[in-house]
C-alpha cells in the first residue's frame, strides 16, 4: 500500500497527488513517534527547495533515488497553498521543520529566513536549492497558470489574457497595479525572497540547466 501511495505522489492528477499525501500522513505520524535524536544523524532528512517552476520535480527524482529515503508527500511552502495564496506564518514554518522525520524527503518553495535556516540546521536537514534561468521560469509559469492549474488563485488573471505572450509578460511584471490580498510582484522581487539560500554554506545550490546538460553525470557523481 505504501508503494502505491508514493506512486500516487507523482500522478498527473492533482487530486490523486493530494489524496496520496493525505493518506501518507499516518505512516509519517508514526515515524515521528519513533524518531530518536541519533536517527537524524544516521538518516538526515532532505529538503528539496526551489523557486516555483525551477525544476523541483527533476531534483526530487534524483534525491528519491538515495538509499533510506522516505517521501510522505510533505510540502513546505512559504505560501499556504496555491488556492489560498497567502503567506504561511513564521511560527507555522518553524513547527513544520520541527516535525520533519529522519530520512524524510520534503519538497518545498521556502523563502529565505535566518531562523528557518537555523531550524533546518538544528534538525540536521540536508538542504538542496535548485534555481533556473528566469526566462525559462516565466515561460513555464505562464503556461502552467494559463493552461494547467485552474484552481490556482492567479489562474483567472492568466486565463483571461488573449495570448501566451501576454501571460509571459504578466509573469515577468507581476500584477500591476497590485491587487489587494494577492502578493504577486515582478519576477525579480519574487526571486529575491529566495536568493539568501544561494549564499549559505549549509545549502547546496544547483542550476537546473546543469542537471539537464552534459555536466549532469559529473554533478551526480
């Protein structure tokens, strides 16, 4: 059953993915009850962090191939959900990190914050941050929000546009003028919330383009 649920985490259907993650909360809760401090040293958790549309799924595929890893479908986003699209509280982020279990692989879009970084270090989390050429990000995001995720709070703004070119411009410029209750500035301002991870020695930063090129073999080794 566990293997089937983990396969569901990669399903194209969003409802299947969310359902699998919901059911995997039970074995995750049990793993939390069994966790000992020394287990975090023997099997450190892994956070696969990224700017949205920067290659999260690619890096997850690589990390899940590591031995003694468990994917419970946990997602640590600075935004609560794509549907609500509001920022998670600082206290909630720290509580989430505190609940990570040994050997767990967590996917995330986590903004940089010194306290968040300190908590990840305290839990001995191995932290990968993947980033990508912003030009490719805005194209990918425009297609995603205009054509794929109709439940995202930003989708109505993208879907009403006449062309994909207009959608790409919206991804670049953000909502102008700003819309009350929706935090979506230009792409440079959005990325600035993550760029602190690039400067930390305890976070391994990877370029999406390197993982997709002839350099891939040497990086993985």
